[in-house]
C-alpha cells in the first residue's frame, strides 16, 4: 500500500512548511485541513490515503486534521490533430482521429495545495 508512504511524505512536508511559516511556537498551531490535488493516474486510493494519514498524524501538529482531496481527471492532447479531451476509460487513443500519439496534460498530479489553520 503506497498510500502509507505518500501519507508520511505529506506529513513531513506539511510539518516542515508549518515550522518555516510559524517561527514562534509551531507546536501551538492546530491544522484543520490539508488540501491535496491528486491526479487519477497517480494510482492513489483517496480513502486509503485518508486512513493512513489519520494513523500517522496522531500525536503530531497535524493530529485531527482532515485530508481534503481534489481528484484531477486525466486530460490529453492528440499530437496529430490537436484534439483535447478528458480520458474516462482505459483507452488512450484520440477520440477524434484514433491516434495513439498523445500528451497527458493532467491526471498525474500529487500536490499539497494548502494547509488551513484554526483561529
């Protein structure tokens, strides 16, 4: 389950970001939400990632924080005809000209977008 490794990295990056942003008493900060962008091609199961994050964030500055995941669809551009479309199935061929020569524009993301801190 690679979601555990991803959750560990999210925790590490978010904790480091908090320490950089809040020089004084970062341990007194309560994070309410961690916002992520996760592409459909990243092979991440959102519920598994949330579960893993909940487990590893206990007893940290992110304990109790909700992991908000924005799933990004797979979009592609055909290199032959220029068509741009959202891929919804397992076939990676142009819907217009049936070419297999395409560029993936989105769907591979795995980004921490923001941290929401309680007042």
